[in-house]
């Protein structure tokens, strides 16, 4: 997930049932990204970003402020941020400019403090939220699966701190969108750490194709005829497709997919890639 590949990773995972599958994989991806970002900060803003609106932390909450200056020593927004300047994230042109501040819930900070000893929960949350995991799924079903997952993975929902819709970018480690979610013009200026597609409709979504440079993970339920058909079509019609694991766990299949996917031309572009 964190190591770029050419072509970008596309992996199909067929499960005996998809119940909690997408939720568990999204949770594992956010956890892995959090562990990585503890020691690997993002790029800091550059002098060319002066004057741009940016997402940052002000008194322990998210707010959007204009960048006033950038030097080798600090990035000045509302105050001088001498350390962890990477949490000042310039917003893409056209990004909503009227977002309300977002306060951290205590249980969310507690979950992020569990990532490691001495972790600054606010800052790590901001680092991960700059390149979040995007889940394309039916929202109510995914929320139900997250509630079930908490029975075996306590606090996972607080760690994911999921946001609904793309306007929550830079403020949530997990962004949940539906297969028919429209995309804004600025979508090409951001890049998720991973796109998790829960089922065939999510995989065929034009929204998925907006993230051509991100790795994609397709989760299919082998008990669903539609999912079986999707798997068979992907495997049989694409010569480059091959097993992703030599010996996957019993009852699970994994396939590596190679595709040449271009972003959709418009929100009405529903062209079938396959």
C-alpha cells in the first residue's frame, strides 16, 4: 500500500462472505498508515503555497486558514508551527472554503494515542487524513460492519473516525462514499492511500476511476452470484490477471489485476471498463 508500484496495485479478494470484510481491510489499512506516518511525515508546504487556504490544527481542532509565510524554520498560519509543519495541508483549488471547524472527540484521541508510545494523536490523525483510505460502499452496511468489527477490535471505529463524502478530506482517516457519489473538479489534486471497493457496484463506479494512481482493493462475496460473475469476468478477460498470493488462506482467493483505467470525463460518464 505504501510502496508505489508500476502499474499501480489492483487486487481482488474473494471471501466466503463479505460481512465485515471491507471494514476489516479498511481498518487494517488505516492502522498500517498510522504506524508508517509516526516516523514518516509528509512534505511541508513550499513558499509558493503562501496565500493558499490550508487545513491545519488550531488549539487542538481542525480549521482552514490562509498560509501567511513559509520559511526554512516555520510555516505561519495563525501561529508559527516550528515542528510538524507537514500538518499544514494546502487545499486544492476549488476546495470548499466554508467548512466549519472540526473538534476532536475524546474517544478518537484515545484511539490514536494507542498507535504508539508518545504519539501526538492530533498530529498523527492529521498526517493520515491528508492521504486517507477511501471506501466505496453502501454506507449503512459499512457502518453496521464497523459496529460488528468492534466486538473483536475494540476502538476501531474511533481510530477510523469515518467521514461521509469527499468534502471531509484532510479531516478523516477514512472517507466513505457511495458508488454514485459525484466528484468535484479538485479530485485530481488529492490521492488516497488506498481505495477499498465493497462489491461489483463499487468497482464499476466512475468515482473509483478518479484515483488512477492509488492502489485499489476489490472485496467480493463469493456467495453472491453477481460477485462471482464479476470475479470470473475480471479473471477470464484480462490476460495480465494472476494470483496475488501463492497460497491464500482456505476459502479465500486473491487476484492481481492490471488495468489501464483513465479518469471519467464527467459525472455522467458511466462507461463500463470491462
